C-alpha cells in the first residue's frame, strides 16, 4: 500500500494563508493527502476574515489552532509550501519546497481576502494534481 503524501503549509502567523491552503487541501484531496500547517511565529487564533472567506466556499477552518513550526513537521512532509516565512523555514535535502508569494490577509477586508483565497485555491488544485499524478 502506497503511503499518502504529506504537505506542510507554512506562513508566519499560521492564521490566514497557510490555514486557508490547508483547508482547501483537506477538502479537495478527500483524505488522499495528509495535511499539516504551521507558523514561525503563530498567532493565538485564526484570522476571522480568513474563516469567513473560507465559509463562503463551504470550508470551515474555525476550529483549527495556529501551531508553531517544528523540525519534525518538516521532516515528515513530502512537500513544504512556504508563504512568506523566509529563512525561518528549515531546509532539508530531498524535500519538495515551493514558495508561494501571496498577500497577507492580516488586517485586510473580506474583498481582498477573497482574492487571496481564490489564488490559494488555484495553487492547491495544481499542487494536488502534481502530488497525485
């Protein structure tokens, strides 16, 4: 039996971009991908505007909690997607790394966060297709 791929989504606060990406990957992969998310300096809770934007597309991320980025999370992942955490993300040879340049939804209104959400969804769909190919 093949091991399902594990993807780690990382942004600084683990409260917006990485949580939205993880939500899309969990939903779109329907369990075919193990999904982790973390931040180099996690907030206490998820950005409420990111939660609202995801609810608009039927995905509830409200019950997830921002987590600190650990070496273990990187080591157990097949793909690591960073979203602006720069050198706070440890690098290990043999891992697939992608850096997605995305606006930070922190402090932005719902209209701006919808654009970020839709960009994240398109990137997750592409990554998922590549992981399951």
